[in-house]
C-alpha cells in the first residue's frame, strides 16, 4: 500500500522541525553550564549566575573539594558556613542586590590570611602574640 504524497511531505517537514528544535536546545545547553572552574574567569561565572545557568550554591560544592583534597591534603579548613553563605548571596542576587564583581563566587585562599571569623588560615599557630590570632 502506497501512502499519499501529502503524508511524506508532512513527515519530512515534521522531522526537519524536530531536528531544528533539537539543535536549538543543544546550542542553548552548551552556553548555559558551569564552565571548568580551573579555567573559568570571574566574568564567565558572573554571566552564568546572571543567566540563571547555575547559582552560588552550585559553585560552592564543598563535598567535591573534600573528596579531591583527601588525596593531597592541601586545604586545612573549609568554612563550614560556605553553603549557607552561598544561599544568602543567591537570595540577595534574586532580590536584585549585587555587592560587587565577586558576589556569589567562592574563593579559595592559600596562604596565611587574617580573617574576622574562626577559620584557621595557618598550618601552625603563631606563638608570638600575632594580630592574626588576637582578632
């Protein structure tokens, strides 16, 4: 039984339409994903946050850091409040308040840095009455 030529035209147009939709969807997916963090710039990450491709909680995945650092032991301490801080920054972004160019981006510092929280940033505790300890 031969099918009517109109069926073939309709089927061909339908398949072309589906292929075009699939191509458009895959193109959008390529542009809206978390870039490799090793190579990502702050501008790329901010653009992804702005577009809603990911949020600060997605970027601050401390479980992955812990999983990898087991092999190297290079990170002394992660801020236990990192995910709650990321949630707060996401909330601020959703309200239209952006503090600056690093708003919502996690930062890993590798050195002796004085901070205003209880984080230990030195491998040893200086014992000479350092301002690092007294604050």
